[in-house]
């Protein structure tokens, strides 16, 4: 009996040691997070889109979107972000080439992008907006109308969800002018090179001050945008999501919009409340 008791005791000790080792392994720091802490920076691909993301006169990255992501990183006990302002179509290739730790520009969550990257909880949501000359001289109310009016010229950002939506609505290739970013899209309308710029409804805050008029296409779906991560960085994405979701629930979006003079904080928060994860936008998204 004593021999049996000894065997049981030894087995118990062995299991305890193995269990402790397993827990220590499980709690070991994620190598991606560890590498950023060691480097003392988090490299983030961003887009020039004031007042959401921009470079201040002193050379600092500023804006509602940058502040939000900086808060997330701080809550994760990660170093400050190092901005890399990048063209939209270069962001995912740059991420996959390890030029950035993640993409924080606010890429639209689309089916094709979900095949290449992981997305965070959406931190931007909007219906499609048509930015027009003041007075809406072409009397446009929806993207679907454009398909039946071949004389109308749209400007759109390459690979954007709004461009895909326009194509699905039947807008022909010869009606579409591709622009590299939001500033170029706005300029195309102001300079009369395009009749409308198609992008998210909040993409150009206070449009009247910039010589534009906004018409929201209420027939369009609500598109969401978020941070993008490499497929292998699931733990990083999940940890980011945890802190981002907490900030959104606490009313941080409205506070940041107010701070930067963006008048749509309540509407944005209302749309974001519909989503908790990327798959709420695209069901097949991880």
C-alpha cells in the first residue's frame, strides 16, 4: 500500500510540474508583441486624411484615427506608433513584406482583402457618399442613377469598397476616374474633372467649407473599415480588438470627433454599434 501511495504521490507531482510548465508556456509573451516592445516602436501604415490622420506642422502624426489607435497601443502596453504615410494600394503588400506591424489607415473590409489579411473590429463605418459641386447641379441622389446617365463622370479610389459598389450598380469603366487618395478625389470635383467623388460619407468632414456638397446614397450598404494585420498575427489582432472595443463602447469615438471638429460623432457611433467584428461586415472574414 505504501508503494502504491508513493507512486500516486509521484504521479501527482509530475502532473503538477507539467501543468505549471504548460501554464508558463501559455502565458509566455507573444513573439510579435515582444518584438515591438524590444524595438521600442510600432510601425503603422497610415493615410493622409485630415482630420482623421495627418502630419502636424511640427511633424507629428495627429488626428482622430491616430489618437484612437495610440490609445489602443498604450492600453496594450506597447510603444508609441511610428507612422508611415502610404498609398492605399501599397498598404497590404507592405504589410505582408513586414514593412509595417499593422495597417491603421482604415482599409475597407472587403471580401478580397479578407483573403489576404486579418481585420480588427471596425472603427469606421459609413454608407456611400457622393461629394458634388455646391448645389448638386447634376441632381444626383444615388450611385445607381449614374449607371443610367453615361455623361456622368465619377472619381473613386482604386480598390475602395465604394468603387466596387459603383461597379456592381452598373457604372461603366469609361465613367470612372481613378484617384490615389481622398484629397485627389475632392480636387477632381472642385476642378470640374469629375461630376462626383464616391467615398464614405464621413471621409470629408465639413464638406461645405471645402467647396463640396454631400449626398448620402441611402440605398448603399453600410461599409466598415478597420486595422489590418498579417494572417499569422492572430494574437496581436485579438489583443488589439479587446482594447479597441472597450474604447468604442466608452464613447471615445464621439469625444475624438468633437476634439477634431468632426460633426458626425453620434452618427458614426450609431453605425459602429451594429458591428462587433469584421465578419459582421463580410461573413467569411476571419
